[in-house]
C-alpha cells in the first residue's frame, strides 16, 4: 500500500458552501454495541482520500467507498479506512468519498442528542434523505469521474470502477447506480445495509449488484424494505444481483469484528467480484 493522499472533489468555487457552515470535525463516537469508532461531521467541502495499492500487486480495479452515518456523519474508520486497507492488500484501489453532510451542532453532546432525535423518526429521515439526495448524488458521480480521469496515473482500468457504501452511504451508492451518465456509470455496485426510500427503476445498462445486511438490523423495515426492493428491481431487469442476509450483526457492522458470520461479508463480496470478472481469481 502506498501512502494515502487527499484531493478536493470539486474545483474551488464549483459548489456552494453555506455561509454559516461549521468547520469539518473529526471525533470518536460509540456504536450501538458500545464499540468506539472514528467519525467525521459537518462536511461541506467534499474530498476524496485515495488509497492506491502497491504497484507490484495492483489489479486495476478501483472502488469508491462511501461511509455511512445517517446523512449527518461519516463512520470513517470501519466503513472507510479499514475497508480501504483491506482492498489495497488485494491490489484494489480504494477512494474514500467524504460526501456533503447535513449540519449538526458543534458541541458534541448537542450533536449526539440532535442525531438521536433525527435517526429515531423514519419520516424525518425520509424527508432529509430526499432533500439531500442531489448533493450526495453529485458527489458520488463526480468521484467516479475523478477516478476515471486519473485512471492512467493511478494504474486503474477505467472499465473496472465500482462503488460501495454503507447505510446512508448505501443511499449514496444506490443513487449513483440509478442516476449516472455515460462518464459516471459504476461498473459494479455494493450497497451494504443500504437506506433507500424512493421508487427503483434500474437503467437499461444497470451495473451488477452485491448486497449484504443483517436480519436483526436495528433500523428494521427501513433496511429490509430497501434490500427487498433493490433485489426485486434487479431481478426483474435481469441484471445480476447477489444478496447475503445474515442472521445476526445488527446495523453498521462494516469491518467491525462481531464474531459472527457477517464478519466475512467482504470475503463474500470479493468472491462475487471475481465471479463477475472485475478482479482476477
């Protein structure tokens, strides 16, 4: 693995930044099972963190990785950096997307209370997701374009650029795989325990799809319905889709160790990637 580097997603002045935007903040939060994990909030100027594998093992495959966090934070470690390092060890380039987020209070305690209130109201989550979708979609599609523009310099095959996202990052992944243009089409997609509230109409050239979730997900019907609707839409469209529904693991397992079969979801994804021809066996 080479040293990761950060690039702005958009040229200066390309996107509007709210005049009252708070500074981006990194902090440590606690998962629903009590595990501390790194987080980022108040992202208003999107960027990408580029992890390129050792050239000696690089395969040319690249994945844009979208951490989740209820549209308000990024679970930047177990749904970002840990994923990127795992991919790099297998010769895959990883591009972590710090997409635009909804604002939260600067104070940590106020932030925690605010986020808890938002995430506990499914209708409010649906409203926020719909309102924020255009910004997240723009960021995701631009990230794919940036990877392709740098394909030669980064030793990437422009026809093997995929996207993977977790929870709200699964929303980012889904909006990208439903609404791309010719230069931003992901070659494959992996929404992991995704959130998606809207109708699903796969494009004629929709990318193959891998999905993973836990049946005991704390967000219940929101995640289960999202996965069921995505799966059915891809099946009806006769586009390859593979789904792994684990008995346990809860929400947000990512690269955390739960000592459960869901710990190996990324191995199953890798096998699927090979089977689809996007990674050498």
